[in-house]
């Protein structure tokens, strides 16, 4: 027998610590201190992610320019160049979700029981101890006063119940009791927002793509990771441009995009900076715009030396254009968008057509060929003295590229749902309160009806006081305490 007792005692001693450890762990995970610590940690990490240039948002080579190699190695080792996609940031969000869940579950049971089984009966001393209370002696009968109180509470939106005994009747009224659940609505909204953020971090991406006009691609670059993601469809840029204000500063960039899926054009959109394109769960944002340095077409004006009327000729790169009026053929040989010379060498200072120059080959009707340079900013320059024609460089239409940001954010709908739920929870929390009123009716020694009225609210107490005083006035209460 003693041995059996010892065995049972040993079994209890081995199982109890495991339950204690689990209980302690759960209490720690659901504690307010742990939740505050996690929020402080997330706030610090978010600040670091704001101060430190993030790889997904950086231009190529920008991080190398800003940070020394040793600093870059430390920050990269800690994952601070991509904070919001790092495993430890996701782990912090996950722990905060656990903290909110455990804390909500732990407290919700008590709150729900409190709402299901409210304290409907109070004695006179308890009513006198309430924040708001009043008393009144009425000449009407006890039953008439009870009915008057109940109808008045219903008129003000209170749900009422009544309990009676031989000596007294208590009318209990409450409204807005479910506003106490607003905090759990906010907790649920936070869980949805954090869940959406974690889904975006794990399954989403943010990449970039530069497309020249007329170009298409389905491969986008993940900056900072030196990797490429292949989309299930092609993106084609039909045209790109920029609009300027009167002073020349850019007003807006735009791109005409086409989605080509399985060889078919399935969607088109004229996108702007704040008006992206959505297709297949992927959003395409207008990110940048610029000149590719390549021309699309040249506008030339040419005339014979005899003073004939000039002819306007549109010439495209690589194209030989026959001018029927005089039997000449024109071909563009070399284009310099921003012409400059260093010694005897010709080069372009930028991709922008700041000082465009074009070398043209002219073939006469007899087959004679001339080569000449023409400059848009020097229209009277004539490089070939022997050529019997004068060519003027009127304008050039450059080929532009559009910079697109490609984002896959599968958690965005969850985040939006959480945001709307949070607004709803906050509205309920701020504008509604749980208001309760107790009315005790009894008959005194003189046979008069005595009313003791008391009330309390968990929030918006000034607003409830107005309601309570309105009840008091309606009942013609004489003495206020």
C-alpha cells in the first residue's frame, strides 16, 4: 500500500510541473506587459526600417553608395535592409498575434458571462453608492409608479426586466451592453491587419520593370535580392509620356499598358502615378519615366540650293526614305542626343535630347552620295559644301521608357477588411457605452410609494448623466443626491 502511495505521489509530482509550466507560459503570452514589450520592439524596428534605406525601394547601386562595406555587412547580416520581409519581423508579428488572441480569449469569457448574467437586483445602500442616484416619494400607487418607470426606460431605449417581492420591486434597465465587446472587435481587426501583413511578407513581392515604348516583358527584378520573378503574363508598353506645368516641372507621368496572356490582349489601361493597373492579383504602379536615348523618328526639312520650297521629311532610324519630289534617298546614320566633343571625339553627355545631332546619308538621283551632320540648335549649319541640297534638323521624337513597380500583395484584402473592422470597433467604442439603471420601488410606513433611482455607465459618463437627469425630471423627482 505504501509503495502504491509513493508511486502515485511520484506520478503527481512529475505531471504537475508540466501543467504549471504550460500555465505560466500561457499567462506570460497573454500578459499586458508582454504585449507592450512586443509593440515597443515593433515600433523600434519600424523606425529602423524607415531610417535605413530598404533594398526593395533602393535604386541599383544606391545602398553601396550610401553605406561603407563594414556597415553594409552588419546591416545586411541583421536583415535591416529588408526589415518588413525578415523572418524575425514576421516572428514578432506572430507573437503579437498570439498575445492578442490569448489575452482576448482569457478576458472574453468573463465579459460574456457578465453580459449574459447582469446584476439586476440592488438594495437601497448599493443604489445610494452608485455614481448617479436620486430618491422620490410619490402619492401614486406602487404598481402605477412601477409601470411609469418601466415605460419611461423603454422610451429612452433601455431593455427592462422586473423582479418583485412582497415589500419591494426592482426595475432594471440597460442599453448598449454589447458595446463592451468593441475592444474585442478592435483586437480582431488588429489580428486581420497583422495576418495580412504576414501573408504579404511571406507570399508577396515588390519588383521593378523598365519598358521602352513598344517593348514587352514578363520578367521583373527584385531589387536587393538580385533575382528575377517571372509573371504568368506579358506587360507591354504601347506609349509613355510626361505632362509638365507651365514652369517646366513634371506634372504627371503616364503609360499605356497592355496585358498579354496566352498570346491574347486581355486588359489595357492608361495608368498614372496614383492610378495603378490590377490584373491576376498583381498591381502595376507608375514609378518613373525617362528617355531611353534612342530616337523614334526625325523631322527634317530639305530644299535645293536654287531656292525651291522646302520639303518636310519624316525619317525613322534604320529606314531609307525616298523623296519622290526630287528623287533623293535619305538614311539616318548616327544620332547623338546631347552632342559634345572632347578633342576630336564625339560623345553624348546624356540621354536627353538637349543638343541633338544627326548624321544623314543623302543619295542623289544619279547615285551620288553625300554624308552630312545636321544640328537642331544650329539650323543654318551646312557640313557638306559640295552637296547641292540643304537639310535642316527640325525635331526629334525620342523613345521613352516607363519605370513600373510590380507588387503582389495577397494579404491586402485581409488588411482592408481589418481596417474597416477597426473603424467599426473604434466608432462603437467611442460613441456607445453600457448604461444601466436600477429603480427600487417600495411602500413606506405612511403608505406612500418610495422610489430609489440609481445608474452607472462604463464610458461617456457626461452623456449618460444627461440621460439620467432627463429620467429624473420625467419622474418628477424632488430630491437629488
